[in-house]
C-alpha cells in the first residue's frame, strides 16, 4: 500500500494518516471475523514501512 500512497502524494504526513486509517480498518474488519490484528510497525508510528500480524482467535 505504501507504493500506492507514494504515487498519490509525496506528503509524509498524508502517508502516515492513510497508514493509520488502513490499520484501523484492518483491526475493525478482523475483529468482526474473529481475527486479531497486531500492528508490528507502521508509518503512522514513525517506521519506514507497515507490518501487521493477523491471528485467528
């Protein structure tokens, strides 16, 4: 997704905002499906990339 966001904007703050929104979306959808989502690292937290871990509850 980072590559897609980079094509949309060069603004790092906007990329962080999109990252944060995507992480929240995955957490919400995963919760409804019985899947926990752990944010390992994310642009929104200052990392160079986003990594999420999905685990079936």
